[in-house]
C-alpha cells in the first residue's frame, strides 16, 4: 500500500498537481501521517519502491501498479525527492 501511495504522490508531482512540499504538508498535517510519502520513499529507497511496483504490475497487470514516470526518472538519475 505504501508503494502505491508514494506512486500517486510522484504522479501528482509529475502532472504538476502539487509540489513536493505541498504533498508532504498534506500527508503530515492533513492525514496526520508521521512523515510525508516522499520522505518515506527517500528513506525506503526510490529504487525499492519502483521494484515493488514493478513486481506488483508484473504479477497483476493492473494500471494501479504501473510506476510513475517520475519514479522511473528518479531511479535512472539516482535522485531523491527534495521537499
């Protein structure tokens, strides 16, 4: 579930729906998560998050598991989220 939530946050950034800072604020202040999804992704590892999503997609072939373009880009560029 965490990988899917992170993926949705990455898609929101990619589609310019929200900034990284806005997403982190929404999750910590609005949903009362202990940390934002992008921080969780950085700590967990962007590569690991992508690998989990790819595994789920390969197993179930459902669009909800299709990894965000931004996640793929960050892994390819060895980047972390900045917020």
